[in-house]
C-alpha cells in the first residue's frame, strides 16, 4: 500500500510539474548563479583601464585562452557582475583591483559579495592589486600561467555529471525487484542502496573516471538518502561525488540546476523518464545531431548526453529529441546491481 500511494503521489506531482514547468522555469531559474555571458545590450564598452592594458600586454601565449568582458548574474537585473578576465576551461577568473574602485569599505564589501557569487558559479577568483600590476605586470601574468597549467594538468579530460530523479529510481526498483523475484524465486533478490546502484549505472553507460552526481528528491525522502550528501565513493574505474538536493518541486529544480550549471560540464547523464526533463536536457546538448557509423548503418544521435530510462515502448521521451540520446534500460542496471548476469536480464 505504501509503495502504491507513493507512486500515485509521485505521478500526480510529475504531471503537475510538467504543466507548471514553463512558468516555474521563468520564475525560479535564477535561484542558481548565472553563466558567463557577453556584455548586456545596455553596456557601452569603456575600454580597458590602464592596469588591464598593462596586464594584457604581457599575456603572450595566454592570449588565445583568456577572454575579457564577460558578465555574470541575472540579465533581468542588468547582469550584476562584470569580470576582468576569464579562463573558462580552467574555471578561473582574474580580477585587477585598481585603488579607485576597490578601496573603500563599501567597495570591499561589494567585492566580497561578488566573489562569493562567482564561487557559487563554479569559478576560482585570482585577484591582483593595481600596485602589483604597476610594479611587475609580467610577474602577475606568470603567476596566472602557472596556476592555469596546474589546474589543467589536474583536471579530467571531460567533466561529467549525472542527474538522478530519486522517486523514479525508487518506483522502478520496486517494480523490477518484484518482477525478478517472480522470475527467479530461488535467488531471493533484495534491492541495493542508491550509492551501490550508481557505479552499475555508470558502467552500463560505458563511462568511467570522476563523475559528479546530483540526486533530486522531495523533502519527505530526506531521511532515506540525506546520509549520502557529500559522499565520495570509489569504484573500480573511478569515483563519484554524491550530492542530495531536497525540494518540493524536485523535478523542476533538477531541470533548473542542469541549465544553470551547464557551463561547468561537458557530458550530461540523466536517470529519469518524465517529459518535464525534455526541455532542460535538450538545451544543454549540441544543437546538431552527430553521425556515427555502426557496421553498415549510419546512426544520428545527440552527443554529450546519455539516459537511463524506460524501454522504447514505455518511455515518456518518445516523439521528442531525447529519443535521439543514447540510452540504457533502467531495469538492466537494477538487475545487474542485484547480482543478475547479462543473460538473466
């Protein structure tokens, strides 16, 4: 009875989420930090300051990697934060603090607010005073170059993220467990915990290495999985870092999070099957289809994303662009996690 009631509530919530999705997205998407953008339409370029010019003259081989005139923040509130220089692939921002604009108590407080915002957006901020630039701009650039190289050497070749709709996993686990126990009663199968399931999910997606996992769930599920928040789990081919995020409208929150932090990731894995996710996942994937030759067949698909979902006869993504995303059936992962072999699935 508990599972049936929970499934019914989740279905009603899912349908309501889909109906309210567009409105909620508009109102709630800026809960998370904005992405680096080009200057807003109202901005008139004032040109580089003296210390910015001195810094730029010394860039040398960094000139191709570094960019200037990027803005963060809510466009509806005039894109609050302009950053001096940015190295996107290393998640680095370089700020040059001239005395005229970074010396009073109010200015220093604004700088602190700004830095916290940029940190939430996933960037490390390196600051140089105007005095440092005037004294030796070349040394400042050299320090940036060293930090940049160190970060790039330590960074993975690709940043991967997995988004999990926890009620979806819970429902499918219950159904799959009942099915497999009926099929193999002698095995007395039991469900595994979410942190044990995730490595199997990654393996079935043919992935490895470091993956950041975000698990979205309604607040009433917190007691079941809040102990996983912040867990780093190593497995044979890499490690995962798990984050749990409770929210009443968890499915919409998942989509908002995916869109707002898409600048930090190269590949997106989604464990869910609900039309409410179609728009956000489609928006973070390439606009054009990729061609791949499989034997004599030419497959066109949406790259940089993978799905763990229901089968083709059941999926909510039928008839949408997400039907072009590479996928695996969630029951295979669940069965494998419980110890079933490939032929038993």
